[in-house]
């Protein structure tokens, strides 16, 4: 405590300032106490699928970043991100973990009000967390040597209108092949890995941790990282409901600020394509607590997804996928892709947080 030559109460002016400072301190203490007690917190409902790429949400929650912003975040689990669209449009969810898919744009065309606001899962250089897997026996016997050899195989993808199909198309193009000429089976990522093991498929793009499990079990070979096939591919995004974005803008901005703090903490856990950065010791237990990866050892071998530390989405990737979906006649109705993307929340958050400075 600082000292003065004479007490603050010595003059009427100082008494007034002392009173005001005391009232301000009391107000701040009351606000802090209310937050700690769970009062005066803004509720935010977030749809998740408990995937590794949901990790930024969980980090922001566990590290108290949401609480710092006066937010009471509730995670609501879904089996697939497509199931979140209806409740998001109805205002039953404020935030959703969205997959880049034709269905997302078709929902927008039907008038469901939602916005793509941030990166949730992408594949920058070194972080191709959805690699191309080929059955090990096909690699060993020389059936597979290059992308061109995919023409001989039954291929797997998560869905006909999903980002994995667009990534598969990029590999086919590199091999001089056409998606429309291929025999493609659509399954979930865990089922794709199992189908490779059972020799029901020849090759598939499979997300982590299923990809690393298949490789460790010896049923498949990782022949190319997703980042090599489709650099900076935007696989998953953060979505805001229209109501949340328009009518609760202050809350939505505070949420984004906490989310980006989580993304930066996550990025500090990455090094050389692995969970080997400065904060990995904190991030791995958080991911193990909330996601399907319960084996800490698996985190040491798997390839993490990328998340932009400023929340930016790769708009060029979104547009490329959108055009691919159109070639398959999967986009129904008219939708202006630019109208679905809103980077103003991440811009506002970064303007407050400042530029990202990686932990050394």
C-alpha cells in the first residue's frame, strides 16, 4: 500500500475520490465474486462431436478462458456435425463444430441462418491429420506405387458431399483420374479404418486417431499426408447461429476471444508435426479427457490437426470444395458462399489479443 504525507480524508475533494475508489473496488469485487459463484455469466451452448479437432473448445474451457470472458459454456454432444444444423438454425445451439460439406451449404440455401466464423480443423504443412491410407498388402506387392494406381482399387470416403471426398478428388486429379470413374464406398472414419483391415477397401483418407491406429496395427500404410495432397485444406469450421451472431454480438465476440486463446495454447503444443511443443504436457490430458483418444501414447505418434491461431479460415479451400460439390450436383438451390462466411468476430478478437507469439 502506498503512503501519503497526509490522510486522504484531509480534504473534501480527497474524501470524494476515496469514496469513489472504494465504490469502484467494491463493485469489482462483487463482480468477481458473482463470476466465481456462477452468477451473471452468459450461457453459451456449443455442439461438439468429441473429435480431436474439437480440442480448442475443451482447452479454452479447462484453462478458464471462457470463464475469463464471463461465459458459462455447455457442451452438447452429437454423433455427427450434420445433426447440429437444425438446432443451430432453430437457436437451440449458439455454436457448432461444423464439417465442410455440401449439406452445410444446402442448409444455407434453405434459409437456415448460420455463419462460418473460425477455423476448427485444417491441414497446414506438416499437419495432414487426414492422410491417405492404402492397404499394406497392396503396397507390399507393388499394386500401389502412385496416385494413378488408385484406379485399381475400391476407395473409401466419409460421405459423398464431405470434405474428405474433396480431398480424395485432389489425389485422383494428381493421378490423372476422375472422381466420377471411381468405385467409392461411404463410411465413418472408424469404419473406413476397419474396412481397410478387413480388406473390404483398398484405400481411403482417414482422420486421426483412426489413421494412426490402422498403421500401428499393420493393416495400412500412410502413403501421403493430407497436407501433401491438399495443402491447407479446410476440413472443419466453427459455426455461429444467426441469432447468436446478430443479437448477442458482444457474447459472440467474447466467445471468439476465448476460443482464439485456446487455439493459441493448442498451437503452442505443436512442434514438427507432433504434440511436442511447450504446452503439450497440458494439452494432451485435456484432449484425452474429452475425446475418443484415451491412450496418451497415441498422441505421441499421431499427426495433430492444424488450427489457425488467429481463427482465420481458408476461404480459397472452401470455395474449391464448393465448386467440387457442384460438379457432383450436390448443391441444391442458390447460395452465396461469401454471405455464409463472417470473419468479423475473429478480427475483433485478434484486435484485442494482439498478434500470435508462439511460445519458445
